[in-house]
C-alpha cells in the first residue's frame, strides 16, 4: 500500500472515530430536546389572573376559553394565556378568521403542526402589534398564548 493510501486510510479512520464519538454525545441531546419540545404543556390557572391594561379593545377571545394568566411585561408588552378543551386546529382557524374581521388584520399565519401562530396588526397600521400562538395541551385541548408587542411606528 502506498504512503498516500495509508494516509487516506488513517484520515478516514480518524473521521469515522470522530463521527461516532460526536453521535454518542449529540444523539441523546437531540432525543431529550425532541421529547421536551413535543411534550404538550399543562397549565394551572393563576387564581388572581386578570387581563392586562394593554389588551386591545375588541380583541376576540376564543369562546369558552379559561384565562390562565395575564401579565403586563412593561413598555407596552403583555402576555395572556388561555386554555380551552378545543383542539389547536379549531382555535387556529378561529383566530385566522376573526382577526381579519374585528378591527385587526392578519399579517402572517403559520401552521407548523403542533405549533400554530397568527401575527396581527390593527387595521390601517403597517406593523404587527401582537401574535397568537396555539399549542396542544396534554388533555387534548389547546393553550392559547397572546403576546402584545409595542409597535412604535403604529402610533
């Protein structure tokens, strides 16, 4: 065997050993991350939960949804969480349709399977002011997250 062939064989062996070692480290991490991301959340309503003052007037609330939490994050930002027994597809369809009717317009809607997102802006305004994220819960229902984002150019 020539010197070049020996060097190539040694190089390929080193690469194979490296890849096997990397796989031994990375595969368990990937499996753990997938399990964590694909596990539906469980929500417990906060007893004193209220809607934050930043909540836009006329914002459609999913029928029968239970308020889990509402928080003023400061600077015009707010987070609101609801839970419903209805599945994510139904909730996603509701927000895609209603946000285009109730003084808002949908700027982007994304359905990534278990995670669905509808971004919206007030009608007549250029920039998005929030997003609704819908995710399945362990009981077969949905978690609805509303994130209100201040849009300084919309004022």
